[in-house]
């Protein structure tokens, strides 16, 4: 995974806490099924993050990739607290919380989540201290402490501190004239107790570790060529005398606060949504504290002060060995040591997007006109498919209009630049920018304003709904008639994350899909009442019912002795109506196979409930992100791909879209993908009937099982014809 991922990237990458349903919806009332038929979604998410930690501890993986997984775990957990734990606490405090999806009282859920989070954070710290750090040392990458250094190194760091660090530090005293300062969320801080040697009076100060400096300061090279780093806070801690001259330093400790940083915007048709959202973003950093991480050597006096001033409970205090904030380990992944990372993989251009004639220039429209094209990122290039599609559309004089949704994109987005170029060339361009995409709000507001200045028609979706679907529509004049070229994907229009997210995208010139998208865009930008579509399933009105209809059809076929089967790949599944329908299908004899990366509220293998359901989870080099819904339909498969997970929010409060695939080649390709994912020879985690996840990554003889992503990398690269690469 990319070491430069933003919190927004991590958010979506780590099971899209942005996709969580923050309302505690009650379960479906079905007297024929046991009330404890679901798994708790909060604990299921923590189990997902535990699988990330499994990868960090896996000595079969390259060392710097394991370090990166440690950082991902830390960032994941930060967002979980900022969003889910914060939301749960807020609802308990306001008296609005109701029992969870499994009927557990909210206070009990909070206690269980806290206990599991404590366990995982301690295991996370232990993995770094006892496993990763010694192995990094053996590889010549040393994370030192001040105590490890000799006199020459200390003199070098003295100079670095005085010239590069000291000028930006801002110690804040706490006394009757200086109230306890505001501690910003996720900031790393030093608590400092000092004594005036003349009066003998003790004082307290807080020092924020600057976030605009490297988390680890590199020491000058030594004769052996080792790479050596010292945590920034450790370097600062050993120069406190420069900050408090004349004072005696009694004690200093590290601490870190996590706050409720969820943004809730009360929408009204009459308000300016951007202004309302900007106001809430400014308030985000002032959310109440929900977690206090401290080093395990903190004294009782300092801890008592922090707990009192921050209004933190004992349950919310996490004692950990230094260093705190292991999300900073992303920095180490930038080290140029290829032998300590996954082998480099260069995505290929989809065979079906290559020109027919040798040496001819690529023509995306000609390729799509010949046949539907299914691209699989990151094995197949985003830049020579999706990006090229929009860039060619911007330059093509025959293109009259471009319509696109933007949920998350990169900071230097070529997608946005293509839309701007198209508008400046006089084309009609519509961009539906979802400015409420969590942790990307500021970036999306900036893009929206830039697009508007270029003449793009910018809209922000529907009141009360997030627009999460991934759609692009190009209208092109050909021979006096208008033709639609469409792209429907499972992932964002983001060139950066497309290199690490596994996603699917369909290009098609099918007129029916084009008409469906035209109607959908009109509904999103104007006034219309959603009707059913021909090749799309669209939330919030029809997607859940469309899937339920197909699940129930499989159950009916099984009861009649006809061939049946359901295969679903997604990030998360907690929607009770969908789960209960899958239980009924299982009881009817339908084989159900689920590939779930993150949260799973369904219990497989339960007698009388789900004997015919298997659940697998695959995590690895790339983040499994594609959503696929496949129904056997008695030999006439109905297969959909799209943007929706089976969460209340996705199905009830978002605009989501699935598109049905019709090409036999595409149906076979996805069937093969499920065969590979569910194979006992493929490394994966299996969800057991009791709700625990068991890792299966070695054969009986101890040999490693096949890695699905490596297999796909080889298979897709072998399909490459010609030499066009990203």
C-alpha cells in the first residue's frame, strides 16, 4: 500500500468507516430466525483490523510491507475511534442510543469495544517492539533512542535541533494565568513537569510535537552505511532544557488524544450546503476527547491532571510503550530498499483497449464500440483506461457532453483537469461532486469551486443523500446520431488509490446503459422521481429490493430442484434484510459464497440457519474493493458490479448504482475470480460459525498457499498483447 495515504484514503481503504451506518437501526423482525443471528458490527470491524495486524506479524511478507501494515492498523484504529466510538458515545450521552444490531445495550458494546481495542493496541505495540524493530535493526534500518547514541551523534542532533526544530516549538505553561490548552485531535504531545529551583514551586507545561516535521529524524550516515532514525519526540524530550532555561525538568511523558471528528451537517433546501459544511469542518477539531494514549511510564500526578482536564474516563486511557503514534511508520516505507518490499508490478493496458492495427494510436471510443470492456485495477492500468477515456473525450471535437460523479479524487487529479479542459473547449460538462465525503470535504469543496470557475456545471447531489456511485457518461456525435459511452465502476476516480485498490470498471457503448445513466444524471442534477432502470440497480429506492428479488429467486429455484447459487464479493455486509434473505436461501439449499474484506454481520455454518453459507476474507498487497453480486439463475447468470456495500447507509441514504454485465467473457472472468477466492488452496481468513476468523495461509505440509493477488497479476499480465504499459 502507498505510504503517503491520507486519512481520507485510509478511511476508505480500511473498510470505509465513511460507509458506516451511524444510526442504530433495529434488526428485521423475523420470528422464524433466532434473535442472535447476527454478529456485532463494531467487534466485526475490530476483527478486520486484527487481520491487518496479522499481516504485520507475518514473517513471510517483506519487512517494510509489514511495517506499513503496522502503520495502516494504527490509522485504521484512529478513524474507528473518531467516527464509530465517537458516534456511539454521543448517542449514549444524548440518550438516543438503542440496542445494537444484536440487541446489546450501547454501554455494554462500548465496554466490549474498549476491551478489544486495548488488547489490539497492546499487541500492536508489542509487534513493533519485539518483532519489527529487531528485524529492522538486522536489515540496517535502526529506530534509535537518545540513550542508544554516542557523543558524536548527540552533537550532530544538537545542531539539527537548534537549527531546524527549536524555532518551531511552542511550549505552553499551565498555571492560573495560563489555562490548560486545547489539545488537538491525533496530535502527539509532551507533558512536562518543571520546578523553579529558587522557589521550589512545581509547574506543568504542554508541548505539541510539530506535525510539519518528519516523524522520524534521520541521523547522519555512519561508516557502516546503516540508516538510523530517532523519533522526533525523543529528540525534543532530550532538549527540554533549551525550552525551559533555568528550570529543573522533573518529568516528561508522551500523550496523544483522539477526538470526535465526525462531521454532521443538518441539510435544508434553503441553506448553502458548502458554507454549512465549511463551518462544521472548522468545528471538527473541537470535538470531545474519546481516547487518551499515554506512555506506560507516565506518573500518577500527570495522568490525573490529563484525565481531569480532558474529562476522560479510565476506560478511555491506553497505556502503551513508547513510541506512540505508530502511524508514523508510513515514513519508513519510503526508504529505497526494493528487496524489503513487494516486487514492483507495472499494470498492463487492457487487451481490449489496445488498437487493432499495429502501431496505431489508441482509440478508446473505437475499442468500446467494438465490445463491452471490463477492466480490473490495479492489474490493468487506470491511466490507460479510465483516465484516457476522459482525456480523449475532452479533446474529441465530436464529443458534445460529459457527465461524471466525483466522490474522492487525488490532489493533482488528471480526471478533474480533463473535465476542466472539456468545459474550456466548449463541451457541456456536468460534475456531481460529493462534498460530504468524510475527511475529503475540504479537498472536494476546492475542486468544486475550481470546476465552477472553468464553466463546469457543478451539482452536489440530493438533500439527505450522499452520491457514492461511480459513473461517467460521454455523449458523442457519430454519423449524425448521438451515441452514449459509459463507465460504471466499483472504485473512485482517483489515479492514486487506483494503484493500490482492487476495483472493477465496465466500459460500454450499450444504448440502454447510456439511457439509464442519462436519466440518473438528470435526477441527480434536476427534479425527477426515480423510476426503475433497465440494466442498473439504483439505491436508495430499488437496489435492496432488486437484490432481495434475485436472492429469493435462487431460493425458489433450489426448492424446485433447479440449479442455484449466490456469490457476493464486497467490503461489508450488515443489512439485516439482505442477511435474512441469504439465511432463507441457505435453508432452501442454495450454496452461498461471500468474500468480505471488512465487516460481516452474518454467521455462516449455523445449523438450521446458514449451513450452506461460506465466508472468506482476503487482505494483502492490494485492498480488495470491488463489489460483485452474482446469481446463478438456473444457468442464465445475472451478475452485477458497482459501488454499494450491504450497509444501511449505502442502501437507504446514498445514491448507489450496480450495472448488470452481459458479456459471456466477463461472466466467466468473474466466476473464475470467485473460484480462486473461495479455493482451499488460496490464502484467506475463514469466518467460523462462532464468529471468529481463522487464517488459512499454509498447506498441511507447511508450504504457503497461493496468494490470489499474485495469481491474478500473472494471469492478467499474460493476457497483455503488445507493450503498452502505464
